[in-house]
């Protein structure tokens, strides 16, 4: 269960009835990170350690707070999506770990992907973490099939093994297909007209595409790569690098442009098996920073990204994004919702990503037809 800090009322009662200037004061006296204290004062969910909790609980008391501590400082904050996940018998996080060809040392985990996994694991009770190896290739262009095929096979075996666990389960996939080969396999099962690890750029089949730009090693993928999707240029000599999402009504691409270190596109895919109730959730950005930001946005308000009819309290926000109904054949047997996001973020002094805004710009769903 998540905890919502109610720090602002306690701070105001010992700070002249206001929280103005309180963040600097708390940071100076407790040594806590400014971003973390800011989230607490704003009433946003924060993953906290025992040491952090002790500092926050004792700070108002030292300044003469007369209320009931620690009860006055935080309260349970229920989320229908988290409750849905909590009913799982097992929760497994798939995180990509990179290695070099012919190198027996590894895998090594990217710092931001590890942070993303920590974001997700915070509200859950001891999730298992599975590291899916992928190969780091220095050359440009399309790598030989022999280079990456063994790692794709390992990803398939790992995925099959995790799915065989008895009972209802939830699988999280952290990172794009470049670093998490299991994600390519999952998307391939949802959009069966394409084959995983094969170059494909037809928006009528897969309506989203991660265009990373030229000059990188181009692993074959059914929904991304270093070659732009068809029709992406729109008269430009060079297509915009970013996350492309297809308007199925207008038959044209829109793009969330990648701005280095501050803004990019990201996606959250939620797929629920109707028979078993098992859930698979993918969180990815164009970069490692974007992936961490998407994980943080999901943890803050997972109900925004969940199929509406499966939870009791959908969080809709102030603006409803365009929602497209996918064909009946897409995700057969599963309730599917794909949220394409425009996410803004910055790096804190502690090398963590701080989310400044996450706007869902388009949704693809199949649950209207599934329900029918």
C-alpha cells in the first residue's frame, strides 16, 4: 500500500501558519534531499527509508509540534491499480543488463534502469528482479543476426519460465526494446501481424515507433530503430528524432520530439489476461532518463494508465487524450491499453530524475471490443 505524506499541515503549525521557506529549513536541519522534501510538502507519494521516516517524524516535534506523531504525518493512499497488482501471487521485474560479445563478465545494469526498477519496487512487497542480457555493439548499421540471436533466445526462455509460475502474476518490463529484449517479444505477441526482431515500419500494423536517429547500431525491431517510419519526414530532409504515434483516423504520424536531458516521449503498456488475471506492464522512454521518468510517473498515479473498466477509480486528469480502438485481432484474449506520453523531467543533484510533467497524448485500447 502506498503512503501519502501529510507534512504540510504539521510544518505550517510550527512555521507561522505557512509552508513558505519550509523546504530550505527542513533540508538544512535534517539533511534530506531538497527534491524529496518538496514532494513531501506537495503531498506526493515518496519511497522512504526508515532513516528518512525517523528524521521527518522528529523534526516537527523538536520545533514544538503538539499533535499526534507519526500518525499526523502520513496516511494510506489506496490506488485501484496497485490493489490489482497486490492480488498477484508473484511480481517480477524484467530489467535489461548489457554485456559485450564474447565477454563472460556481466551483465551490467544501467544506473537509470536500476532507479526505474526501484521506483516500481517501492510500493510492492519484495518483487523478484530478472536481468535480461542484451549485447552492446560498437559498430554502426545493422548487426549480424549471429551477434544478437543468442540473447534473444535467452530473453524468450526467461519470459517463458516466468510465465509458467503458478497463480496470478504481474510482470513489469523496464526499458525500451534496445535494452530489454523481452519487451520486443511481448509487443510481438500483441501485434501478431509482425515478427519480433524484424525491421517493420508500417503504422497500419503497429501504430507507434521509436526513432532513435542515424549513427547508432540498428537492432532489427518491429517498432523502432535508426530508420524513420514511413511518412515521418513530412517534407523535411531529416525526420525528427522521437516517439512517433499514429493517428488511425487521419492516417498520419504525430511525434513527441526528443530534447536531450529534458523532454521526450515514453510509453506505458498494460496488458491483462482475461482468463488468469495476470498482468504485464511495460514502461519505456526513448532514453534511460526517460525510462526512469516514466516509472516515476506510473508510481505517482498508476490509475491514469490502467484500462478504465478494470479499476474502480480511473484518474482522468483535466484533458482527455485521443483514444483509438485497435482491431479485434490485436491482443486477443487480453485487455490492452497503450498510453503514449510527453514527459518533461530534469536531473536532481543526486543524479535522480525528477518529473516535471507527464501528459498522455494518445491512447490505443482494445477493451471496448473485448468487453463486447
